[in-house]
C-alpha cells in the first residue's frame, strides 16, 4: 500500500508539473465513452419521453385555446360585417334626402303584417319621439309610406303599396301630376285615369308632388313599368314599380317638414293625405 501510495503521489506530481499523463487520460476517456453513453441512455430516454408527453399536452391545450379564440373572433367578425352593412344602410338613408329637413329620426321595423290584403309595418318610434299620424317615411331609395296609428312607444305605418294608400305624384320629366294607388302587390302601384295620349314612357320617374301636404316635394316614389293605351277605353293602363324595396327594408327615416309649426288636427284627419283608414 505504501508503494502504491508513493506511486500515486509520483504520478500526480508528474501530471501536475509536466502533463505527462494527458494523452493517457484522453485515451482512457475515449475508451470509457461508450460505457458512459450506455449508462446515460435510460436517463436521457426518460427525459425525452417526459418532454414529449408534456409538449403534446401543452400543444393540445394551446390548440383548444386557439380554437376557442378563433370561434370568438369569427363571431365578432360576423357581427362586424352586420354592423358594416347596417352602417352602409344608415349612411344611404342620410344621403338620400334631396334637401335637409329640419329634423330626422331613424326607426327600426319591429313587425310586418303578413295579411295579403294589407301592407303595414310596426316601427319602434311613437308619440314620445314626436311621431304623428300621417308622418312620412322614406328610405335610401325613396318614399316608403306614412304613419296611420301612434302609441307612446311605437307606430303603425301604411306602405305605399297598400290598397288603401294613395300618393300624390308627378312625372319628373314632364311635371304631369297624378295619383299613385297601392295595388296590394309587394312593389307595384297603379296610376288611374291617365289618358291614352299622355306623354308618358316606361322608365319615367315619379316623385312626390307635395299636394295633400303630407309628403314633402321631390322624393322618389316609383318608376313607370307599364304604359299600355286602351283603345276601347279613354284611359291607359299604367303601373309603376316603387323605387324603395319595401320587402327588404329594415330601417326607415322619419322626417319632419322644414317648419316650426306643429301638425294640427286638420293635418292629421286624413283629409289631404289620399289615405283611406284601413279596416
């Protein structure tokens, strides 16, 4: 043991001072590397399996979270698209006015009357919003109708195409005045008592004439779709299609005339509106 101890001290001294054993140490490390690798394989394999399983669980959790976020963003995107379409409709409503009235309010449709003999809608504006009977309604494309019944929180409006509705109009090209009657169809009006020799062509624009003091002057109402002279009768058959798509509207614009006066009883009794009170 003493001899081995002296030999060890000698080798350490030589290695420390002269580095004689550096090559021997490198050779031994090379020979022992396979053994060290085999000893470390189980530990490395266990760590790899643990990392793999943890990464997979983490990825699955992240995937579920990202899918949920994607669904939420898709729902928000759909809402944004709906808001964008609504914004375009509202901008079109505001830009549709031929002149700026004193006051305007946008109303939304709450219900539609599905009775085939009536064309009526319910809007979310009432007497607390200063809506009155005979209040004119328009949309981005033209005249829609007028209010016939008012409650504090909502109102019932009669559309142009209701059989009980009559609108004083004039031909924009010639200035000829006429009355457009509702036919009960979705978007068709009829002009009665038009002589066969009248200067009227398909496509002529009909606008409000202002007569009856119900609709302001100059708002689009319809375009002539059919002008058919009746040789056996003194009057032609004339139909017009409304410029407003009454089956697709979701908002309407209630406009007040450019005056400071409040509608009186004579304005609201229907005498100048050309409207018969529906049953």
